[in-house]
C-alpha cells in the first residue's frame, strides 16, 4: 500500500474540457433522503469569508465546510473510501480495521465502521483531546494509546507492531500510504470545488496531515484547470516547527513522510506559526460566525497570505481552502453517562 498517487493516475479519467463546462451546480444539492448515514459524506458547502477577505481587496476567499460531513470532519471522505475499497477486495473479511490517528480520522473510521458493520481499533497518542476519545468510544471503537511524547509517529509505529503480531486479527489500511485516501479527494473534494466556483478557482491552499487532502484535491484541480487553460496554483501549508500546537498537521522535516505525499503535485509551501493559526481560528468565530478548529484557522491564515500577495501585486484571484472540523471538538464536554432519573 505504499504506492504514490502518481502511480495510479492511468486509472483516473480526467474530465474533458466539454464536460467541465457542462458540470451542473445542482448536482451538489444534498439529498433529503438517503439509504444510510455514509451517503451524506461529501458535497459539503463552500462559504465565502467576506470579513477576512477585506484584508486582501480584489481577492475572493472561500472555505470548504468539511465539518458538515456526518462525523464532523474532512476525514469522513478518506475513511469511507478506504473502507469501501477494502471491503470490495475482501481484505476486511473476519478482521478488525486498525489504524493510527490523532483524532479526526479515528472518529470517521468509527462512524463509518458502525454504519457498515466493521469493528474498529484505533491507536492514538494518549494526550489527544478528551472529546475525541469520548466520541470514538461512543461508536463502540476499541482504543489503544501510544506514548504521548512520540506524537502521531509513535502511534504509527505501535499500530504496525500490533499488525505484525496479530496479522489474522487486524486489517491495516494505513491512511498515510493508502492511495484510496487521496482518491477520495480526487473524485470528491476537487471536483466539488471546481463546480462550486464554476471553474473560477485560481488557488487552492490547505495543510498537510496525512497529505491526502492536498494531494488528491490539488491533482484534480490542476487537471481541471489545465483542461480549460485556466491553471490552478496549489499550495501546501505546514507548521513552522516540529513542536507545534496545530493538532492534526505535520511538520514534514521532523516527521515520517507519508507514502502518498508527492511534492511535485504542489506549487509552493507556506510555513505557519501556531499562534497565527490559533488567532485566525478565534477571528473566524468572532468575525465570520465559524467556530472551527485550529488547523482550519491555520488553513485560512495561509489562504489570507496568498490573498494578500495577490492584492499587493494588483491581481485578483479566487482562493479556496478547507475548514477541517468544528471548534467544539477541542473542548472537554460534559461526561457522557447512562444515567436516568424516572
């Protein structure tokens, strides 16, 4: 499962210029009735950031509301795609799915697993936020904790050790090296952004975690733009330090580089201080009514940097980024208890 996204490109059919021009926005309307909860994954809204874009006159800033997915984050997309692909190949039969996660993918795995009847085991650093532990447990997921000082890389190592010891018990999708991860965004997020902006998107900016979102979405947007001779510049964002406070994001120089990461897919990288991401998350809540997590704040801060550069150069643009999850996921909620008073 270590194939690069580029290795599977022959299987992917880019839209032709004619088809691109004929894509209908009404195809993004969410259904009012579905067969199961997983049918609600994707087709998330795109919201314009009117107050934030005042800092970059002449440039539009838009954000993809991935918190609108049923399990509350952008990770619903790859979790569903990876599980569906594994089920179709028969490799999940009689096994538990196990993977390492810092939070959102684990919640997505848990929801999708419950909906599809797949038992799930998650390995996560012991110091991830309490709400994430509680939510995954609510779905019936088994949790195994790794050393908090080793971060997400420590969880990856422990998950691999467990699979090596119990190969008959576990199926390991390995979100960091599974091509189904970026494919979820190639076939979903990228096409949706193109449709929602009516092909007007000029820049796509998002952070690197597993790198699935930036790899899959960027590749699709670049192909769609090239097909109609309207190139889309795709930019990655990373924390500027290995000891950062932007949960879910990776500082690649000090981390295990995901197998699906391909630097040729992106045009540039923005290095983001923790404070700038946290400050933007506060600003989004206070100025846009969007209560989102700190990785979302960092994404918008990076998009604003791009917008400012365009404005200072006297250029226009349509810059799109991703709101990964809601801010309440980072708060300690009331204890979930089965306690009744009759």
